[in-house]
C-alpha cells in the first residue's frame, strides 16, 4: 500500500555500553569472515595478500555501512569521514557503499523517540504543539530531525539526539580506530593518540546541542548582511541538552544544482567557496563538516540554506595566517616561497625536501600552475589529482618522513577538500583566484591568540 509507512530503516539505537560493544563485536566477526573468504579467493587465483586489500572488499564495506548505520553516533560519524576524506583513495564501489552513510541513517522507533522527548520536555510535551510528525524528515549520525508546528503557529525543525550517543563517543572512536588500523588507514602509532583525542573532543562538542544552537545563532548574525544565505533561527524555549529546536527552512538537496544552468550552478557554488574563504580569513570560525546534507538549495531564490553547526570550531590564527602566506605565494607564482611557507607552517618537514626534493617540486608546480590561472577552475576535471596522489603516495612510503600535520589544519583541510569534492560532484567552475584575492584583499591577518 502506498500510504503505509516505510519501516525498513526503523531500528532502535543501541544505547548501553554492553549493547554497543556487542554490535562492534558482530561487525568485527563479519569483517573477519569476509577477510578469510577474500584471502582464500586470492590464494586460489595466485594474487598477493595484504590486510588492506582483504578488508577493503565490497562485502566488508557493506557490512560496515550497515552496522555503523545501526550504531549511529561517533561510530557512524567516523564512517562518514572515511567515505569523504578517503574518496579519492578508495575503489569506486567501496566509496559508493560507504557514501550511503552520508545520505541516510536508520531512525528511532516511535517508542524510543517518545522516551527521549519525555525525558527532555516532560510527559505532557505534546501540549506545546498543534502537531509533531513522529516520522523524521532526516536522520544522521548523532540525531534525527522532525517537523512540528507550535501552538502559536511556528513551523519548526526539531533535532533529537539518539539516547546514549554522547556517553558512547570515547569507546566508539576507539573501536572504529581499531578497524582503521587493520584497514591501513590509521596514522603511525605515535600519532594515533593525538588524532583520537581531537576526534573525541570534536564529537563531544557536536553532541552538545546548546553549544550548536549558540554557533547557529552566531552564523546567522555574521551572515545577516550577506544575501544568498539562509541560517535557521534558534528556538531557545524548546532547546535542551538533547534537543535543538529551530525554524524549519525548506530547500532541496544541494546536489540538484547539477540540473541547473551552468551559469546559475557556477554562481551559487562560487558563493559557497567565498564563504569558506571568509570562514578561514575573516570569521575566525569554521563549520568543519562538509557533508553535502548540510547544505540545501532554494530553486526559486537561489539561496543556500546552511544546516548543522555542531562541527563549528575556532580557526587557529596561526593556521589562518599560514594559509594566507601560502596562497599569496602561490598566486604570485613564487614556488620557492610556497615551499618555505609550507615548511614554516609545519605542513612538511625539511627532511621531506631533502629526500624527495624532485617529487615535492613537481607537486608544488602542479598546485601553483592551477592557482595562477585567472580563469574559472573546472572542479569536474580532476586530472591533476592522480598526479598529486602518485607523488604523495611515494613520499608517504618513506617512514623517515612521517609527521602528523598541526591538528588544527586537519579540520580546515577537511572542509576545503570536502567543498572541492562537492564542486567535482556538481561539475562546477569557479574563478578560485579572484575569490581568494577578493577575500584576502578585504581582510587582515588574524591577531595571534594571547599566550
């Protein structure tokens, strides 16, 4: 029946430590079984064996996506990050399977949802609304979103956090990192503790809905005079620790821009690029999660609706000013200064240049040549990406040159890379040089933080 609710994605969230640990155990067992089967197949065919190849099979990727969708929380969030950050390095079929984590998640059954709402709003919570749709309009890693109408006629989007998610962050991150080690994605042992600490810190911040509400209000204020952007209005009276209430802002998937005219698509995407530059060089704060679902598009006005401010974080002035120096050198075509600023910022160790100078020079030349062009950059043409990847991969094999970049740069680079990935998905073109020159020319270096 067409009107019958689709309950295929309705699954209770494992909220206790034991139930979540058991879910990870089932995932590990399934992955191990998949590895054994793949190993046997490769032995029969005479292919070489490596842990990375054995785990990165379509079957294991599907198992991982399904289990992480069930667990939600930090586990699913890190799966999303793998699919986005490693998209250029994974086989296409694996990338596509993991990409489902960005697009959809399971959602809570009505009984579990009602329990959370009663705990946050009280047993008579329904009295505050004319109607509250129990079917979510969106479900993500940390919470799901419902549409509601208040007694005074305000149409709201209500984000409800899954039970037990905030308490499970640390153990979820540790468990996912174990899988990353086996898959070969984990950084060197000496750097893992730093990465884990930062991942846990950001995820705890994302689970703080009062903090997210404050960040959303700040962005709304910052963009009040900038046409073309819509930021929801916070409803403070209904917001709680596990509930974020805001105005409902309609729009379609940002990926539907690919169906617009080239001119309209490129103009709107250029607006997004400029926002990223303003975050880095003007705002001093950046929404560091480039998940495509965090952007909506209004066909009638061309406005971009910005959603999900849980991953907002202050930009370290040293990082902002380092990017400023590197970009200026790149646009000037000064390859030597680009190298010097890259080393100065801690993005590269001097030993890398000593041992792999030719490869570093080729990488810088590729980047500088792309930056210097005063013409629209075609994000759909990623011919230079394999070239950079090949050079970078060869350098990465030399353990003497391994170094973890400044942690603050990882979040900035993730936003920059994710925005570029969106441009590639849309096949958009934008004059990156002019956008960069405009923002750098209208801003000053950020003042250093007080010691």
